[in-house]
C-alpha cells in the first residue's frame, strides 16, 4: 500500500516573504506542520482547517507560546495544496483584509493557469 502524500506548491513569493521573517523556532514549527499536512490523510483541525464562509480557503495553523500564525492555502487538482499569504494572528477573528488578499491570490492563480 502506497503512503499517502499531498503535494504542496507555493504561489509566487508570498509564503517565503512571510516565512523568512519568522523566528527560527516558528519556522521549525511550520516545517513540521507542513510535513504533517503532506503525509497525513486526516489532519487535525488544530493544524489545518477550512475557513468558514470562504470559497475553499484553508488555514495552516501554527502556535508557539502565545503567538498564533496562519498561512492561507487552497486545494488544486487532487491532493495539491497551494500556499499563499501568511500572517501573525493577534485577535480571535481572522482579519478580513488577509482573507480578501488570499481570495484575490487564489483568483490570480486560477487565471494564470
């Protein structure tokens, strides 16, 4: 039986721009979380969850200490996940401008395919 695997693709440089500014400990946690998403068929919601009220946006969720980070993503064909913009979450609600940015990037991705 083949191991389960997803392919993760970065759209433009949005993820790297965010990731490269993070503390190395936070980067390690992102590396671990992304690896989990790549290899686990059913990922626990605390690490990867559909964003309610959006057209197929998902959040990669990382928490270190009291800091919470999110990276938006969406599924393309099959098991391909496209990573987009990330941010540090400072409030309970996900900022609308971050969701709007992710929705715009998703449209751009599909328009350029």
